[in-house]
C-alpha cells in the first residue's frame, strides 16, 4: 500500500472581521471549516467548487502562505504546522504551486531565466551557465523553445505563460504540485494543451497533483479522486469514476448539469443553481447548501448532515442519501 | 567565452525593451521634443566649461569695463553688474542646476525607495512607524522645510541639496509604499513566497522593480521642481553663493538692475523655465510608456 | 439583396513596432434578424477586434480599417461620422464585455448607473428613470431589484455584475447585442445562468446576438449558427449542428476536441503542441504550420471558402477532395 504523501485533518481557517482598528473581531469568515482528506503519492485530487467555497484558502494554508486557525497537515509524515523556518524552507522545495492567472504570476520585469531559475537560485548553489542550461531543459520539458530563456513574460501568450509557471513549479523536482485553476483564464485550446502536458509530466516525473477548478469537466480529465467543496465544507468526496457516474450530493449534480458540452442539446438542457453562494460570515444553519438546494426539506436547515459512506471510499454529506 | 556569450544574450532582450521604449517615446511629438531638449541640456552640462565664450567670467574674474552691456555679438545675453558674460554663466549654470537636481533627487530616492518598499511589503508595526515618520515630514510644505533645513545647516549649494533631499524623500516613500501594498498581493509575489524566496529578496527583486515606474515618472518631473527649489533657495540667499553662476542666484541679484538691464533677469529666468518645462513633459511621456500592460503595441 | 447585418471584404490591420499586421480579413458574414450567431476562436484570432470594429470603438491608430463595409439595416457603419455612431451605440447596437468589473463605474451604485443611462438617452425624469431601471433589473432576473439598485459594483458577485451590464446594454432598446466572452472567468454555474438569460432575452425581445467565445461547446448551446475565426479569417461557418457534427476543417476538429467532455474515460486526443510560426500572413493557408493534414497546395494558395451545403461553408483545400479529411465526421464523447 502506497504511503500517504498528504494528510489533512480537520483543517480550519477563519478570518476575523474587525470593526475598528485595534478592536476585537466582531465576526469570523469561516473560509475553511473542518476539511479532512488524505492523498497518496502519484494520485491526482480534483478539488471542485464555486468561487468563494474556500478552495484557494485551503491551498494557501496547505502551502503555509497563511496560518491555519486549527487542524493539522502532515506532508510526507512531517507536521507542517509544527516545524521551524529552516525545515519549512526545505519542505517548500517539495511543495509547489501553479497559480490561476498567468499574467500576474510571472514577474513582468524579469527574464524567463530569472523567473524559472529563481527556485533553483534560492535552494541550490547553481548559477551562471549551469543555471541557464537547467532553465532551458525545463522549458523544453514543458514544450517551449530553449530561446525562451532570454525573453520577457509579455512576449508569450497566456497558454505559454502557464507553461512557464509549470516549468518554475517543476524546477526543484517537487513531490506535490498544487494547480490552482491552472486553465481558467486561458482559452480552450490552450487549456486542452496544458491539461495534456500536465498529464504527461505526471506520468514521466511521478508527480502528485491537487487540481483545483470550478469546472468539473476540467477535473474529469485528470483526477483520480474528487472532492467537492461548498462554503468551506467538503460535501462529496470519492473516486473520480464514482463521483462522475453517481454524483450523490445535489450540489455535485448541479455542477455537472451546468456544463455545456458538445452533447448538450440547446439551452434548456443546461441547468443553473438558483441564487448566489451565501456569505461565509454567517453561513446557513444545518446543511449549508439548503438555501439553494432543489431537494431541501425542513431537516436541512436544522441539522447538519454527516458524511455518509457510499462504499468504495465514496462519501457525501446529505440527509437524503441512503447509507450503503 | 561561453560565459560572455550568456551575458550578451541576456542583454539583447533588454536592448529590445529599450528600443521599444524609445519607439513609444518617439510617438508623442511633445515627448520627442522634450527628450531632445533634455539630451541637449545634459550634453551642454557635460561640455559647458569648454564651449562657453568667456570661461574666465564663470568664477573669479570680473570685467568692470563692460558692466551691464545689452546683448550684442560679443555678449549674446549681455553682461551683468560686474561685466561678466551672462551667456557663459547661463550655459555653465546648466551644469550646476542639473548636477544639484540629480544629486538631490538621487539622495531622496536612495532614502525613499527602500523605506517605502519595506513599509509596504512588511506591513504591521514597521509600516506604521515608517509611515508616521514620513507623515511628520509631509506635514511641512516642502519648500518651507527645505528653507528651514538650509538655514539651519548654513547657506551653501551642498547644504541646499541636502535640505532638498531631506524634504523630498517622504514623497517617494509614500508613492512606493502605496505601490508595494498592491504589488505584494500579486501572484508572482505569492509564487516567490511559495518557492521559499527570502523576504529581503522578494522586496528588492520582485516588489521594487514593479513599483519603480511611477517613481521614475515622479522623479523626472521632480527634477524640474528641484531645479526650481534650488533656484528659490539661492534667490533667498540660502543656496548657491556668489560668484557661483547659479540661475536662481542670478535672477536674485538681477532684481536690483531690472529696470535698466532686462536681459540680466530674463535669460537665467528663461533657462529655469525651459528646463523645468521639458522635465515635466518628459515625465508625462514616461508615464505613458512605463506601464508594461499598456505598451504592448 | 441586402440583409439585416452584412460584413463584406472587411480588412483590418494593426500598425505595430515591427510593422503592419493583418488582424482581420473577413470576406463575408451575414446575420439574420433575431438570430444568435456565434464567433469562435482562440485569443488573438481577432474576435474582439471584430466586435470593436462593428461599434467603431477600435482606436485608430494603431488599428487601420483598410477596406470593406459593415451594413446594418442598409446603412454602412464604416461610413458613419462619430456623431452618428454615438447615436447608434447603445440605442441600436450594444456590447457586453468580458470583464463586468471594469465596465461598471466603481464609485456609483449600479442603480445610479442604470438611471443615468435612462436620463441621458431617453430624457426621462429621475423618478421615471428609476422606475425603468427597476424593471430592467427585474428583466435580467435579479431578485430584490430595489436592494440591488443601492449596491456598488464591488458588493455584487461576478454573475450579478454581468447581469447588470446586460441590463445597461439593453436599456436603450438596442436590437443588436454583441457579447464578447461574457462568461469568461465566471464559474460554470454562473455561466449557465448568464447563458440562459441571454437566450431568454433573445427570445423575448427578439434581439440579434453576436456571441463571441473560445469554447465551441458553449456557443453551440445557444447559437443557431456559428463561424470559426482563425487568425482573422473565417475558416468555417454554418449551422451550429453542421459545424459540430459535420465539421470539415482540421482546425475546427482541434477546437472540438478541446472542449472538455463530461465523462472520465474520454481522453483528449493529442492536441498539437505549440510551435510553428504564427501569423505568417500573405501566401497560403494561415493554419498551414499547425495543420496535421497539410499539403503543398495549402502553402501555395489561400483556400477560398466553398459550400458544403447551402448553409455550410469551409475554407480548406482538403474539404472538397473527397479525401480522408473531407468525409471525416467529428466523433467525440
């Protein structure tokens, strides 16, 4: 049995809302409210949800870009929230991220050599010609010409910039790469190419991915396991095939129904979820989805549903699912 | 050999950038003109000791025989009360004004940029302390503060420069800080943090280069303002001292002879006017091209 | 014969640092009144340039409209003066942009912004304008219109903002709506809502919609007809179903393959890696360097659009040879 590369236990991140400058917080934004999951080496976890569901906050906390409120994260068996700065810096080598927006994730004033070479410079002694060669190799690996080393980010298209961001993330041969909406701001052809590239790289380098997206169809190409988040909570989690073929939670079903594909016949066959994501400051009582759920009954607003096991590691949090 | 090749390669894209910038600068006629005049001014400043017709009139020598002569073939801009050639002195004044302005602005930048960047990027208490100190300086009108400092240090050109630098840096600090606060939220800064880049490197490698554009614009406009301030200080007797051919000082002395010798005040005044104007125009032009997002085409 | 909306021989170039570039080269594009027409292409294909050219909002220079005509209701938009155009924009032709946040003014409430449009354009009193504004917000299906009126753009979600933008675009009775990737950067659930709204408005108000997008799947859901734009040229056009099911252009195949499907098993066919020189204008087919089915003739001569059926046109040399490429049907998902 492969070992767990990442274990997240009851992770919470609350942001305080203060009314005055030095005053005590008057309320809390519960961006991530008790999320737990495990990941094995070489697997792809698809993290899906609308904007505001807390998926980006979750990642920021995982990468220690923000301090957690409570909970534990073990990376490769090491407690991420309980280590000194030096160890943390060493760990960062193995834990990389590719951001959503390829236009602002690359420093516009630096050459590609310095952008992709930065992690190498920070963590190793490599410099000069050696560094340029390394960066050139990395560029080739992501399907860009070596000459790109001496160019500026603005000389590349959106899809190409995202390849550069991937090259940077891979510069130190990380174990886990977080892909935060890697294709949501580039067009569809580049999206297909980037997903394909990520797949190839995973195969050849044995990478583990957390792939974040609001689009289930993007996740469908890659994920082994899928976690659906709504307002800081995980509502469904399980092997990709099962979630796709038998989505249990009404929210997951709604996410599927909203995607226009080539098989969609006309506008009436795509469905929307009524209303907006409620505020995370005072999330709805009981099941957080009940304000928009087509199946909502009285119990949904009173009692928070527990995760129900559906077999095969597939779980969902809804009152109307029959336990298997 | 291979190493030098690498350096050449890494310079090439920068040259491309500069060429693009120059191309964009050249598109606006007013900017093109101001750039031309600025280059002319700098050249003049560099070679002025060798080209002026009467170098002996610049510092020590006087020529009482020809005092207060109107402009003529011999003295293009006329002469002053000691018979010195005003043309020579105005031309040489370019050197003094540009030098003092560059040094004063440069000093202000050296103080202002790191402080602002650190305040903006770090936030919290550090930010509070730096910015409140800045606020203290900003609460005085800059000219008044410069006058006070110059008066305290004693009247000389060097002290005037220092006084201007001290009264000017808070403006850059505030400007940079505002930029840094927004830049630090950019994803590339987050990316650098995720990589494990040390904070000091993030500030000076990522944040400062991206905040610098508006500061360059501001600084190039300020060169005009600083020249004006130095002239003002000299006019008040707090800057350059006689016989230094500083424009403000010349205008100041000319007051006594204004009714019979118009040329005495007009030409140094015109020099101040033109210099301040072209630096402001250049600053405007720079603002248009320095934003990496708007300059693609 | 003169249609409702007709573009002919439109050629737009851009003056850049490195010389002049051809960005739009459209032989013919005809829209019928009341239809939803989709324009699909990658970024850089000239989609937005086309939209801005129609509205005459393209800044010239750097852009140069070299030739062509855009006939709308029998009038050539390219020959209108700026003053005449101002009367057409908003009242006849309106546009919704990609980014609703930058379309709305952040310092006024959204209600104020809609009210002003009515006051300026229809010369209504503030009271009447407010009433009209309320009904516009109702029309774009935002609940609790009165409350929404008092909100600032940043207090609304992306989907709500885009609905407000649509309300403003239609508030002066425009009959022709250009939607430039209105759902880009929106969540799929919000996207579905906006698509439904556009479709409903189109049905109820009878507006003609030019829908620009980069996702063929999305366009096919709401459009009657589509055109595929590649580097400024329309390479295939036809009914949505014809293009989707019986596409004849290799580039359209690539675009179709790029639409993410719904099932796990579906594997993306090897979409081409980037490479090949882009934008080599002039001789030959512009897709040559990336085309998997290229031949020598493709390099030598620009393919002319040819009819597959009365409604379906393709500009590709291979489409009519009856060869392998020609008959290949899209077999996806």
